[in-house]
C-alpha cells in the first residue's frame, strides 16, 4: 500500500442502482470532502489516523434512482483503501470514543427484546452479520441460543469478548435467523450480500434489518445529517419504502413483530403498543423468505 499521507485515496464509481440495477439516476448532492461543512464534520470525529489529508481533494456524489427511489453514494473507497480505513483510520479506541461521544452505548434492552421474539418463533441458531463488538452474540448465548458473528473490522474483532469471524465463508452451516443491525448502509454491494445471506437461511428463516432512516436528507446541513449519509461510512441511504423495496427484490417479505417488553414502565409499554397500532413507517423491520 502506498503512503497514505503522500497519496490521495482511490475511489471507485457505482453507476447502477444498488437496489433495482437501473442506470438512470440523478445527483441530489455533491461536493469536495475538503469543503465546509463536511471538512469540519470529518475533522471533528475521533480517528486512529485522520483521513482528511488523503480525502480533501476528492469528490462525493449522492444519487437517487429515477426508477425505484433508492439513494446511494456513487463514489466509494476502493477495496484497498477500505482496508486502510478499517486498519488505520477506524482504530478500536476511535470506534469506542465515537460511540461514547454520540450516545452509541449498546442497547441491551433492545437485544433482549429481539432474543425473546426469536425464541418465541422457534429460532435456535443465529448469525449476526456485521456484529460489531459482539454484544448481541453474548446476549443470545445468555439465553442458550447458538449465535455466530461476522464483522470485517479487525478493530472490532480484536476488541470483542467473543470469537468473531472475518468472512461469511468462515462460518459453517445454515441458520434460523440472520440479523443485520445497521449494516446495509455500509456495504459496497448490499444486494449481493443479501442474496448470499439468503442461501444461509433455513426454510422459513427470518432476517432482522435495522438501518438509519434518511428520509428528507440529501446533504450535510448538520451533524445529524452527516451521520445519516456519511460519505465514507453510510454509503447507502434508506427510507422505510426503499428498505422494503430492496428486501423484496432480494426475495423477502415484511413480517409483523410480536410484542416483547423489557421494562417496568407502563408508559413505555403503552408507547410501543401505540406505535404498532399506528403502523408507523420504520427502517427497523423483520422479514421472512417470500
């Protein structure tokens, strides 16, 4: 690998829609990494090695499919430079600091809710794809479920308290359920990944998908919009409709979640029931094979 300080990062173009494959799209936001306010947002994040020196003259291009409405960043880091991102820019300390600074403490109650639902549905073997530091794996094992994890970040794998595999091919067998918690927005080719994961599901298998809701976001007006469509990290952008659209094209259909309460607060229970009754738009969905 060339000196990452002396040489600019290399990007590749994604021309086709990441969901339907259409080549008809329009740019809804673009600019240079070195322009404000993006430059300051990037500079303000914790890094193992700050990437601005190799990014500032490179362009970002946020696009929307004219056929299905899916949104994505057209210019993404090359595979070689993605390795630099995971190995040098996103150190374990930087990741943990980011989560601390931005309220990213792991939601154990959410994990328990998912586990209770999965047990009720008869799930015994789970794959958490993009499992981070492995907290959900640990929760599954506390409830005596067989859980395996995959994450491409070496920093997360080395900082986890459980064994995590680097590649899907390293994990044997098939699964009753596969979870993707805030994963699809990071993938260079999310549709191919979904189709690969689909082959690992048992008949009647489930997939739980959670992604940020980027409805109404097309540029970096503030830090919240920056985190939702981060041009290095959140390279795919979803709304409730585009998430269901991609999952449908991959061969899945939405499944209504059962209630699972992990609280003594009647107010929170009532809020959860009300949300379900109103069928609010959401990018946190359960799916099953179509």
